[in-house]
């Protein structure tokens, strides 16, 4: 496997990426490619390398990258809006399609957590993407937020959104809040605190409050019918409380065939990134892409 640091542009922002190239790549040979989409406030060094390496070891070109405003990419720090991240994914697809090593007719997307919602959305709206894999995602942002949060928290968030709107419009001064506070999930906070021992930049980050408003309008469920006959694999964890399996199943149920649903029993959200579960989830994705991108 070979690794190449790359960059490309997305709506004027310079994005940083890492391209994983399989060994024994012959001159003029064109391989299928997979664009990897990370989750909430993630960076390309977190979680994604273990999957990208597996893809490359199995003959795929794999691209990881930082969304605008995160990691080594340009853009306003902490500006996490799904519409912009979707555009970044589609521009990543464009970039990898220009690589001489890649077959532009055999490009897939893979995403986890928030990326597990973005990847199916991208598959649905961009017919250049021939297959998609999502894991640990959700079907609808509004439903996901209102089902898992108490009414008091929802009320506070609504007040924050209103104040942020006024400040952005009247003063060009958007509000920011601690990312983990907005996520309101102890498991997520614990995971990032643990990973921050290796990557200190993961701690103490703030994102724009506008994220809340955008998230409430993010609905892969509303577009998944547009994927047509391009195949989709969704992977869920039975004990996931960050992105409950039942909610993700709604997205699967509405998606047209061909599709595949895989559940890791007795597994929580962040446990899917560790040990045997991580190996098996990567193997599921490899087998799926091999079937649908390698013919």
C-alpha cells in the first residue's frame, strides 16, 4: 500500500486529503475507488485510516479527507453544516475521478456516524456514485434529535437557534458552542476524550450553533428513493444509543433495492470501531464493494 497526501478544492476552500493506493498497481491500470466520509467533528486521522487501509489492501483506491473548517482543510473553524459537507463529499468524488489510477465509472462512498447519513444521501443525489456503504447513521435529523433529547434540552436549543439567527443577520456574529455539549451524548464525549490522548486537537472544539438548525433539516430519508438501482449497504449496532438502530432501519426500509442490512448484535456505537467488530464491519464493506464495483 502507498499513501499520498493530496489536496483539492470545494467551493473555494482547499481541502486536505490522504490517498491510499493499492500495491501492484500497474501503469495505465484503473482501479475502483472509495471516498470515506467521517462523522461529527471528525478528522481524517480519526477512525478512517483503519478502513482506508483495508480497502487499499483489497485492491481499492481509498480517499480520506477533512471537511472544510476541520483538520488541515481551509474554511471557517467549526462551521459544521451538512449541506457543505455533502458538497465536500461530491467534490471529493470529482477529485478521485480525475486520478489516472481511478476508474471514474466505479466510485463508491463509505461513511460512519454522521457520515453514515451523509454517504447514503450522496449516493441518492449523485449518480456518479455507483455504490454506498453507511454505518451507525440516522434517517432524519429532526427525528433523531427530538426522540433522544428531553423537551427541556430541545427548548434550550431552540432558544439558541433563534439568538444565533439574530446575531448572524444583525451583527454577522454567529454563536459558537462546545461540540460535545451540542452532541449531548456521554459515550461520544468519553470516546473523544480517550482519542484526544493521541490527538489533543480533538478536545475543546467549538462549532457554530447554526449546526442545530441545519441538522434539523437534514433528512436522508427524504431523498433515498432517488438512489434507484445503485446498491446500498447499511450497518447498525444493536445497542447504539448515539444513532439508534431502529431509526437507521427506517432509512433502509425506504431505500429501493438492491440493498443490504447488517446488524452487529450486542454492540454499541463506538465499539464498532474496535477489535473484532471493526474488522468484521470493514470486511462487510469490502465484500459489498467487491461485488458491486469490481465487475
